[in-house]
C-alpha cells in the first residue's frame, strides 16, 4: 500500500468509539434503578454488584458516585451506598423544579417548526394507544417531552432536566408497577400543542407546568398510603 493510499484509507476508515467502562457501568446501573432494581431504600453490596456486572470495584464506585450526585443513590459514612427511597418530600421537591425548568426551556425556543408539532401529535397518538403498557407509556411520554424541547439550545438546562426526569421516572414506574394503574397525559399534551399552534406560548408554558404537577398529585396519595417501596 502506497503512502497516498494509506492516508486515504486512514481518512475513510470509521473511527472506533470506545465507551469508558465507568460510563457503561453507570448506564447499566441507571437502567436498573429506574425500574426498581435494586429496590428503593435497599442497601448496595459493592462486592456482589461488581461480581454481577463483571467489573472491578473502581469503575463501579465511580458510577455509583455519579448517580449519587444525580440524586438516585445515597451514601452514608460507615454504611456505604444505598438506593434513595421514594418519599413524598422528595417528590414534592422534584416535580415543581422539573415543571418550572421545562417551561423555561420551552420559553427559550423562539419558534417551534411545524414539523415538530406534527411529531408531537404522532407521539401523542402512540401514547394514547399504549395506555395499558406502563413501560411503553412512560417511554413515549418522555420522548414527547424531549421532542417538545428539541429546539432548545440551552444544553446545560436540558442536561439538568434529563437528570430530574430520571428521578421522576423512578416514581412513575413504581407507581404504575405497584398500583396497577397506568397514568396518561394524552389530553394535557393535546392542549399544549393546541396552545402552541395558536401562538399562545404563555398558555402552553402554564399547561406544561400543570402537566408535571398533575403527576405529583396522583403520586401524593399513593406515597402517603405506604404502598410505595421504600
């Protein structure tokens, strides 16, 4: 192979993206935590978890510390890591912040393109069809909100929202799993899109805020009943 051909080959060859082990461990742990594994309030045995994941304690601990900073894991001196329990107080802190920040992100979008509104309608139709499937409904609801804010250029704000949505997802998945009920925001989503179509950004923001607070309202009695895992 000539020097020229070698250079051409190197330029054309796709680059190999290596995901840091810590990142992959965090992804696996996050997936489990969002779906109640380990259960809320339970302790974490690092040695057992490292063996289960097939990794050493170092990347596991790094991933756990990342998740602790995101509010999903707790750490206590002398007691190690544990999964944050599901509590009314915690939910009452998460949802108002989440609702306010989503409304802020929406307000920072100068104009939603018509294609985005069509995408929101299509996702909402799929959400309506998934009423009996808790996991699919939650995934579609999250995709709807991500699509709504796809044109927001404030990456830091979106990153903060992603972390808060992970915390909220834990509550909503546990609620649907243990209560047997599948909550739906189809009607509220439809109202938000209608407000955006008529150019009423203030109404859309208020409806978006109310959408998240409605989730808190159905979580409160369930958390107070003692049926939630903790």
